[in-house]
């Protein structure tokens, strides 16, 4: 049994009601639910929420909300792994033990069914505990620097000041769209970004973190352009 879990708490601070705010014509969470449904991979698509309105919207788009998330997992400090572990434990206690659980973020409108399918293929291809979406940094991180309070700067890796950019190793980061995982990895609180994980590499133009109003506006512009040019299949 393969399960999708979409975590969607109600207390978003920087973009109020972000998970159900209308994004390009439909509630934000609907994009994730529809991608999960279109993939045909899941026996059940569950939304883990503490919010009655989010639950209603999720059900309207075809997701299940079989439980309400406990308060201690719905605050600003609740991490993804404990939230997915809670859902996994609930499924196991209900006699629905899954073979794989995919966390799909609620604010991931660019997630694609084909990427979800590739993630599962990779998960099943070897001894992987997790497979997640990732992309490359647009600039070598080894040339990065920090600013001090007085405005002065200091390189994080000063040993690479003279190193040519093309000679530096390529670096990648989490794309923040989805995470396939084995049930024991979630419930065992196993770290995602480690040697037991693999990644589905996405193009940078299809990765957009949506944490503030500017991010939201940029993502809507990109989505509208892609839809006009048939760059996305939905």
C-alpha cells in the first residue's frame, strides 16, 4: 500500500491561510492533491491538518482527512518527519500498514505526477530509505560569503577565493516538493539528507519556495506563463 500524506496546518504566519489561498484559480493545496491523484500511485491521499476549513477544502478535491493533527504537531516548530511519522503510526494502528509513504507539501504547485512516479521508481531500485525532489544551486556555494553587523563581509570558504567556479563541485538543495520514504524511516526519525537517500533532480526553473508575498507573486507569474505555453500538463 502506497500512501500520500499532505501536511497542511492552519497557522501559516507569513502568508495567512497559505494552504487554501487561491493560487491561479484554485486553492493552493488543490495542486498537490490533483498531482497525487493524477499520478495513479496512491491507494489513499491523506491531508494531515489541524484546521477544519482546510479539511473541508481537501475533501472537496478528493483527499481523505481521517484524523485531525494533534496540537503539539501543529505549531511553528513541528517538523515534517514527526508529522509524517504520526500519520504513518495512525495508518499502522488502523490496520493499513503502508509499504511507502510520500509526503507532498501543500504549497508545491509545480509538483508533477511524472516526478512522483520517478521518485517511487528510484525508491524501489535500491536500498533507499528516502527519495526526494532536489535541484542545483545556480551559483557555486563555495564562493558564498556572509555579512557582519558592521557591513563587512567574510567568505564561508576562504580557501576557495582563488578557485575557478568551474573547478568547484556542484551543490544541490531540497526542492521542497515531495519526499518518498519507507515507513520505518519516518517513524524512526531518520534524517532525510544522508547517504541512505536519493533524489529526483528537477530543473531550477520549476522550483519555487513560497514563503512570502513576493514568492507567491513570482510563482503565480511563472505558473501562468507555463500554462500559456503548455509547459505543464495541467
